[in-house]
C-alpha cells in the first residue's frame, strides 16, 4: 500500500509539472542571496480611456522600479470596464514592459465586461512573462501552481498556489460571494501531498494567492489577542460558505501565508493559527471606492530559501514603505 501511495503521489507530481510546464518555460528561482521577492498588485479596476486609471499605472511603475521583484502576482479585479482586452493590456503594461514574470488570478469583476474568464486567460496566454495557467476539470479557471527553484536550480524550494475564488453565490438562499469549491480544495490537498512526497516527506514552504478572502480573515481580525498589522476599515467580504481550505492548509503544513484582495480599504496581515492571512494594498486609481490612508500601492512579499519565514511590507506613493512584518518572529 505504501508503494502504491508513493507511486500515486509521484505520478500526481509529474502531472502537475506537465500542466505547469507550458505556463512556466523559465523557472522561477531564489537569487544568489537566497531571496525571492513577489509584488502583489490587486484591485486595479482599470477603466480603459479613463484618466483616473493613470494613477494605478504610475504607482505600479514606481513600485516595480523600486522593488525589482522576481514575480508579480495580480490578485483579481484587474479590469472594470469595456473593452476588456485593451484595459487588460494597459493594466499589465508596466510589468510586461519591464520583463518581469507575472501570474494572474481573476476576481469577481474581471469577467463582467465583454470577455469570460477563459477568454481573458486566452488573451494573455502569449504575452511575454505570463505564467498564468489552469487545471482542467475543477471549478474555476485560474487554479495552478508555480514552483520556485533553489538558487542552484536543482530542486523545488518553494511553491505558490494560485486559486480562482470564483464570483458570486450560485445559491439563491446564500447571499454574497461564491466560495472556493470542494474540488479545488481536494486539488490542493493532492497537489500538496505530491510536492511533499517529492521533497522526502517534508512540506515545501508555500504561499497562496486569490481574490476573495476566506471566512477565517474575519475570524482572525476579531481576535483581540491575534498579531495584527495594518488597516482594517471594513469587515472581510468573505463568502458565507466555508469549504475548509484553511483547515486543509493547516493539515498539510505547507502554506505559511495567504494573500488576497477584494476589500479596497483593508491592507492588514493577521496571524491565524500559524498562518499569516494578508490583504494586498489597493493598487487602483479613483475608478472605485478607495479611501485607504495615504492612497494606493502594493504589497511586497519576500521569501528566504530553506526558511519558513515571510518578510512583507507595503510600498506607497513616493517610495514610502510602511507596515513591515517579519513572520512568524514578530508574532511570537
């Protein structure tokens, strides 16, 4: 039985690698200083032809020039008007023009314009640096993994899980937003097991990115004794249904931090049972509600090779850095 389980997990990992190979032709890897830096842009809400979107473009360019990240992750609601293709091109321009690899997951507003999620993904499929992918046969479109290689490039040293958090509740008696489905949670479980098996039974340091926060964000923020840094001006707009993704992450032992968007006036990080739950900084301009102190910006997340630690901070206009966190050390 143990041999069969190991064979299953090895086969699963081979399938994962095959599925991501098309989207990840050039391996992400830790640099010579054993660091890997991610910039998270979220809720850009680009309206093509609307001058208010220019502020988002300026901020993204400013952040990228200051941080020079290894990867940009867009966590949804990238566009907010027709034409979708042209708006998406403008929203991605600062990243693509600098030759930085990027990954996208869609939010609840992206496919409300004139393209479906699948069509949006197809539009960016051939763009330089695009690592966005999909796993067929499960709910949503932007579910995939990105592995980060060791400095020498010989092994997987970390893994990024990208989820499609879907859009709105499909059940009339359940108000509000949709939820990450059970088949997506099971995909995560099996994928995590495969990566762990390939790493001699030790969970790889991992992060997760998606758009709509989990119900645990609200639970953690209400805990007065929880480690908390940042701005919280609204309750987490999470789904009413909890399908157990956070519990699955606790059980797997790989995910150190979860980063979302969706709520424009939240940018906090909070400790939840040993996982850092975090919002990105609202990146958009004045095309939607955006009353967050000191304006738009981005969250930066830095991993250290072979260390289960996260360093994260927010960069805003003028190059100002705020809310620097070293996790889990600062939460002790």
